């Protein structure tokens, strides 16, 4: 702590206090907090939206360029996963089905 100045310690203390207050705010209240129905409905789509935000750029681009060939294992994996989801509506099954198509094409054929 010899190299730590006063303002660094004050900043850490205030950030700690801020974190404790904001995280315990729901416990301090005497009445229960209810989530609005519109927020509850929108949070149901959060995992799918986050997954799409991560997956879509990876599927359609390679090193900053759009895919120019049909011999890409990712395209077939997405088609298989989308088909599974359309038929069964299960997110875990969609991921498993997509990977079951992707891995043999990627590792076996080298696409």
C-alpha cells in the first residue's frame, strides 16, 4: 500500500459502497418487487438474441469477408440446426444437431 495514493483508496471505497448499495437495494425494501409482464416476456428472448448475436457473424464471415463458397461446414450446420429448431423447438437439440453436422464436415472433409 506504499505506492497507493489517497484518491485511489477513496475511489475503491466509494466503488465498493456503490456496489453494496446497488446489489442489496432489493433486500432493503419492505415490500416485494414485481417485474412487469412486458419485461418478463422480453427476457424470455434474451438467450436466443445473445446466441444469434454471437453466431451470425461467425457463420456468414471469415476474416472480415463474407463467405464466397458453398463448401463451408458452417452453412450446412446452420441449415441442420435451423431445421431441428423448426421441427422440435428445442435449443439444446438445435446445438447438438448443428454440431453433429459441423464436426464431420469440418474434421472429415476439411471444409
